[in-house]
């Protein structure tokens, strides 16, 4: 619903003032318990404008996890600005689990109802001080909402929780409250109903969210997606460090030919927004059974994505696997992990041992450990000595690179193992050819792959599943890259020039400059 007039700023200001100084009402214990991150007014208004303008006289809105009602308020505020006397009645269903928030929510809705009545719009609202997931079964028959607007809780679902069991009965294998809220809410929409949500971007890729992506895209299609350049400015008062994303979906199956509007801004001020149109097939590749959502912000990213996806092979076709390290340090027996060598110990590689194209092991003044003592409880976690290509699974937000890879070839030991914050390339849990490792390391260290990877993932994790989904050069091309390993090692510009010349010259002579990341 695009804003067409600005002559009722006093009404907007009256509504906005309802949400000033609400922080004093928030109970910090409940905030942590319910994973509450209250939406700033600017974001709520931006979300409300994503909806298409309604031609109905009566509309129904669902606001699960409503907090103080700021999303509903912004939605109604936008209607008041653009309504043109079309909407006469708004029916609102709100869910808020925190009883300490309810009095203020009720107060806000009473004021908003009074404002709307004066403008000739009837408001009928119901506030449920209940758990949205737990009460879903009683709602399921009422799938008659035109709109859902939601900022759900950001919290993992415990395996044995009541909510998890309810979701399983519904056929939903949700790992997080936010994906559960969106999955349930979209079931309550009418055909062509609309949903706008702000959530972490983490659902766009990774095995944990395979089920959610498949469920969401079964009967919903993306219409608009908004990204923020800044990771920590969106919910800056709540110290949310995950990258947030706003998306507008319509309840109908995409025919694969429609366009999606991709927009992005630095932060929640929404200054200098950049928008572009993408084909849905460039966002979700046809025949991708993982339904990975690739969000391309720049034309350069679009070009890079097309280049990568023209490569020949998957990792499976190369006969190589990538896995997350099997050792979880805090689960190991006491004194089995050591900083210094003792007789019988073997190397264990942690993330801190991995640099850009080098391994530093054993490491002086190591924060974690250099060695592990084999025993009956960890013997299945040991790997045969050999050449392994390692990738840091988690990089810090300050790191320029998302993918940090290096070849590990520790000699003098029969076995080696890896911490679970390290991904390792292997063949049947043993090493790979040294030349293949060199070629793959060059490929994964290139700027083009690093930029491509950022279109897949909005967090600082590099999941093994994402490395599996990446397209790879042919074995011949990998071995050709390997011939130049000594020359290019450690030089980003040389790596990028080599990868571009060997893999992409025939696709496009335009060089990908290393300064792009």
C-alpha cells in the first residue's frame, strides 16, 4: 500500500507517540524467556507499505506475537493515509504471550480504535494472552485472514518442548520459533492473502531450514524482499547481531516467471534505498530441491551467480564429501584435550589454527587445544592421516572474507581430527589428493566464490550443506588451478586472475576485482 498523501501527519504522530518509552514496561526476564525484540516504528511503517492496497470493504488482519501492537498500528496508520474510503471495517486478531505487555497493548488498541472510528472505519479487535503455537489447532479452521504482519520470537525450539510436539503433529519440523510462526500464520491466509515478516535471514539456506523453505514456498511466492547492510543497527537496542530480512509473500504458487523486488538500505532509517527487479528463477533456482533463497543485491552479484551456476559439477560428482568436524570440545572426557604434546596424543585442528591459505599447528599460546588423547569414547571421531582441505565454519563479523580455507597435511601421526567449528573435505573420512586440495583451495579462496557465498548466507557461518550445494569446476580445471598453487598462494589478486582466466574466460572476459569484498 503506497502512501499517496501526507495531510494527516497529526494522526500519524498520535499513533507513533503510543509507542514512545515502552521500554520501561518490558520485563527483562520475560524478554529473554519469550525472545522479544520489539519492532522500531520506522521498520513497522516500512513493513506496512509492502502490502498491496485492498479493494475490500472489510479486511481481516492477524498479528501473532504482537507486543505493544506497533505492527498493527503501522498497518492501520498506512490505511488511514491511503484508504480513499474503500475499507470500512478492520477485524484484527492479536496474540501476545507476555501478560505484562497486555495492559499497554489494550490501551494502544483502544486509542487506535477511537482514531479510526472518527475516520469512519470500524475496528473490531481481539487480544489473546496465549501461546500462538499452542492454540493454533483452534485457529486452523479460521483460515480467512487477508493479511498477516509479524515480527516473531527469535529463539530455537527445544526438542522436547510442547510447541515442538504440536508442530510435529502438524507435519512441521521447525527448528526455530520464527519459522514456526511464519509457517502457521501463512496457513491462516485466504487465497492471494499477504504476509509481511521480519526475521533473521538464516532461513534462506542451510539444512536446518530445508523443511521450512519447502513449506513456505509450497503455496507462497515472494513479491518483495528487503535487506539491511548493517548487521547490528536494525534492532540496535536489543543487540541482535543476526542479519535481518523483511519479506512480503502472497499466497499463491509462483509460475517461475514473475519478478521479485529486491531492495536494501544501510539501516532502519531507510535512507537511500536501492531497488532492483529479479526473476524468481534467479532467486530460487529451478529444480533446486533444497529451495535455497539467493538474494542478489547488485548487478555484479547477479553476474557472479550466473557464472558460478554454469560450472560443471557438484561435489558428489567429484567423488568428494565435506563434513563438519566431529569433536565437540566440551563433550570430551576431562583432560583428553591438551595444549601441549603428551605421548599418545594426536593433532586436533580448531578454527584458530586456520588462516587464509595456511595452517598454524601446533600453535603457541593456543586458546583452545593442539592435541587430543584417543580413547574409547572418541575413537570413532579420529580420521586417517592425509591431506584435508579445511574451511572455518564460523568467521567473525569483522572478517573481510566469509570463506577462509587452507590445506592441512600434518605428518608424523597416524590419525588426526577436527573440531566441530571446522569443515573438512574428504573421501570416505580419509584425505584427498594433494593436487585436488590445492585446486579446490584456490577456487574457494577466490573473490567470486566469496561474494557468491554471501548471496546465500546472511550470517557468519559457513555450513557444510552450503559447501555441498556450491557448483565446482571439473577435475581437469581443478588440476589446472593446482599447477599455479605456489605462485598464487596468499595473493588475492593472483588467485582471482587465475580463477577468472581458467574457469570464466569463455563466459565473460570481465575480470572480477578482488577489491569487491
